């Protein structure tokens, strides 16, 4: 009996000790971003839902970012009266409501195992799937979206469950994107156009009846490794009840010790509160991703200009294989992760051009992963170099250059013991150090001898 009382007391203490975080940003922000995520560096984002049926957005000239290029916004842009979307819809679908796409979104060729194998071969360590985007269609049989989900309509399958099981089998961490807003749900208190529509819930009720139960389900039932909210901008984090949710997530949920959360918990949060900070098509700017960034951060973007599949993009609108790798290296060299998006088709295939880019990244990482995974930003890296990047692991540095030609590079490193090429240890590298400045000539390789398709990596041991 005494033993039992003692055990109960220990359990009570343990649970008190685990109630580490208060439902206040000050406390929640003190939780370190789990190391597994910081080491992982590369994740795959998946935007998939009924918007994959029209798969339309006006393509950007030269494939650059532009807001109207997001095909997953098809319904939202129609509601906002965007002419290219209205014209396109009228031409192909006449007066059919957007909701019809949910029935046509059938996922008949979806093979979660094939997706997982592809992502593993790409060298990604985690994946984030849109559990529910702004159109409100849930990829799992959510009791809070009982008629508008992937089991009730279209696929007739729990896509989130298949995704989780397949990713886990390939050793990939599973994350869920989750939209706080639903732009066409009459119950959602939309703020964008002023007052919420008649019959809408208060934001407090919306959270209590929809958002919070759904977020909890993703953590409890699907054991999400990453919770990635978005569409948070209509309300503050206090109005969304985000601090209370995170306190539960970090203290009590079944994933409390390992779960990763982003910074999109209310319009007051991006770059300020939550777990890792996020940027979007903003590699060249923003405090979170700048050279002086100190907080863990993650860039997300598509391989082209859209997150959802845009069947009107051509190869010219996609980043090249080399640009995809450079985008990853650029993020990692500045202390960030890359969450690179794929937009599957409505029948569940990942377009071949996206597969091609991912597999190219995987081949490069297979040789050069040592310079990426579990590295950190090198704080003394020279600033302002274009297409030349550095990462650091302990005292070792990695120099990753996307420059063509063999012009010598000079960089202040201090004493150097060796300079070698990853994947080609016997390749001869011409280097010297004077007054702590390393000068190195990028090595020449005979045709077919280079260990990777582009950007061979130099390892500098100090
Ligand atoms: O509106 C969304 C967009 O469709 C997409 O999901 C991205 C991904 O970060 N987030 C929102 C815009 O910030």
C-alpha cells in the first residue's frame, strides 16, 4: 500500500513537473525547438485538396513569386472577384460551384508508399501535408467537418492516415498544415470583408467547436510530429486561443516532448512567437531568414510559383535541379530549414517534373549530406558572396559553390589541416593558407569524375 502511495506521489510530481509551460507566450517561447527538427534541414510540403481539380492559376512570367500564382487559392480568388479565375472558371466549368471539385477530387492513383519512398530518396527528413487548407476540405474524417472530408466525399479514404503510416515506414517525420480560417464556411467569422456573415460563430465559438478539436485530433489521433498552422491572419493569437492550445500540446499531448510548431498562431505571431519562424518565397529578405537570424527558421516555397498543382506551368516555370539544391544550401547556410512544396494531381500523382527535382536533390544529398544535416550557420562566414555558401559542424567547415569556372576563393578560416572534396577523397585540391586566410582553387574533374552533378563540396578541417 505504501509503495502504491509512493508511486502515485511520484506520478503526480512527474505530471506537475511536465506542466512546464504556461499558456503565455513568454513561457511557451522558452521551449527549445526540438533538436531533431533543427538537424533535419529538409522537409517536403504537400498542398493537396479539391483545388487540384481545376489546378489553375495564372502563371508568373519567368516563374517568380506572385500572389495570384497560388492555385490552392482558386476558391478564395473567385470569392474575391479576381478576373483571371472567374474567367477561367466560367470557360471550363460555367456556373458549377467550387464544392463540386470535392467530388471530383478522387485520389484514385494515390499511393502513399510511393510518395514516402520518393521523399526518402530526395533526402528529406520530414513531410508536412495540408490536413485542411483554406477551402475547409479535411483530408481526414474529422467530426468537425463531417460532410466535407476525404472519407465522406471524393476519395472515400482517410488520406491522412495512409500518409502517416507510409511516411513512418520510411522513417520520415509527419507534419500537418492546418488552416485556421475557412473562407467559404458560413460558420467561420470571416474578417477580411468587414463584418462576419449572418449565422457565423464568434471566433471563440469557432475555436471551441472547430479549430481546437481538429488540432487536438491531429496531435492525438495522428500523432503529428509537426503542427503547422496557417491562415491565422484574421485574428490575434489570444482570439484564436493559441496559447492555451500550445500549453496543452507542450505539456499534455501524446507528442509533447518532440512536437514541432511554427509561428503562425495569430496575426501577432509570425517572426515573434511560437516554435520556428517561417518565411515564404522570401529567401532574399525578412528578419527571420537574414544573415543575422538567431531563431530557428524555415523557408517554404513551391518548385514553381504555386503550392497547389498548377497544370498551366511549364518547365520554364520550375526551378532547375541546381537551383533547388542551391535554395536548400542557401537556407541551411543561414541557419534555416527548407520546406519545399509539391502539389500532387487530383488523382494522387506527384508530377514527373517535381519528382525529377526531388530525386536530383537526393542524389546531391547522398554525396554531400554531411555538409547539410546537423550543421549550423558559420557565424564568421564572409558576407555578400553570391552563390558561395558555408556551413559548419564543430570546427569543420563546408564550402559549397555554385559558381561556374575555377577562380580561386579566399576566405578567413584560421589554420587549416586539410581540404578535401566530399565523395572524392583522393581528388587533388589546390589550397594554401597565409595569415589565417585560406585560398582554394575549385578542383577540376574529368568528364564523369565529379562526385555530383553540380556544386561539389569542399570540406575544410581546421
Ligand atoms: O495562403 C496560404 C498559401 O495558400 C499557402 O498555404 C502558404 C504556405 O505557407 N501559406 C499561406 C500564405 O501565407
